[in-house]
C-alpha cells in the first residue's frame, strides 16, 4: 500500500515525538520542498490555512496601517491573509502569488472570491508575473510564513522583485533570527535535518540598500502565536515582523 504524503507526514511527526532528537532523519534540498508545496501539499490542509486567527488579524492590521492602495503577497497559499486585509480595507487592490494551483482554486472558491487576484507561480518570478499582467508596482509587498520555505537563491530573487515592485514597504512575518545564535543554530539544524525552514535575518537582508528609508522590527505577541514540534523541539513558524519602509522613488528598470 502506498501511503499519502499527508499520512507519512503525521506518522513522521508521531515518531519524532517519541525520540529525544530526530538523529536518523536526512536533510532535504530546496527542490524537494518546492515540489512539496507545489504538488504534494494535501488538500486536507487548506481548511487550516484558511482559518481566521488572531495572528492573521493582528498581521492584517500592521499591513493596513501602512495605508496601501495595492498589496501583493508572496506565497499566499489560499489567500487567508488577503481576506483579512480586504475586511479592513475593501478598496485596496489585492494580489497573491502561489505555487500550488489547487490552493489557488480553493482560495478563489472558499476564501477570497473575487476580492483578490491569485496568480500561479513562484515568488522568485514575482516581477515577471506582475509585468505579464500589466502591473509595474504596488504599494506593499509582503510574505507570511512563506519565505521561510525558500532557499537563499529563491529568496534573493523574491527580494529583488519586491524591491522593484514595492512603493511604500516590504513586510515579512517570518522565521526571523533575533541573534547570531538563532541564525547559527537554526541554519545548522535545517542542514542536518528534514526541516523545510530557512531562518534569516530579515532586517539585515535589506539594511544598506539605497531604496530603504528605515527598518522597523516587532515581536509577535506570544498569546496569539502558534507553535508546533520538530521532534521534541517546539518551534513557531513566525518569530518576528519586519517592516522595510522604502523611499518614494522606484528606480527605472534596466
């Protein structure tokens, strides 16, 4: 009998809970995880991603406080963040880029309807995907627990696209490193294990760029955050909110 990827995932988690450290696991490369999110993610998970949570509502308030007229989410899954933002700012034009076409269909059918345009593709290709639709800029580009699933080359392309597209700000609610120890320990952890999380210093990724005016960092309130286990280590997908405020002018292409 061939097990579904969703069942294998639950069996793996149960096995990891029973051991002090998951020392027998083997690290997966980025290609494996990109295929997982594009093709193998089980449809049973979409309902959980669609849920309206205090964290999503809190995050939506932070983005809408920037007063954007247009917003692009990188890695939008079923569009639940965009739904929360639409509820706060119905006139804002909303876009989402997502690898998984089944997640897009679920989002259109059950989450955002016609209130957001969901586009199939990689966040690394965000600039091209938007240009193909005649969109050269948006006020805010953001990601939420999505960039952490991408390796450094994909994130670098997504960051360049965000800097080309965003007029007001780039926002990341992600697995953020608050100290050198965070970065060192979690980078070593993912390189030796099955984790699909790439931790980053998101503020450091943008510091010193000529388009950046200032960078704001916020901790996520603990009482609304979520944690899960990798083995007996408890982790949260998102540990920091980073708002990169941009200077007005978007540099010309080329």
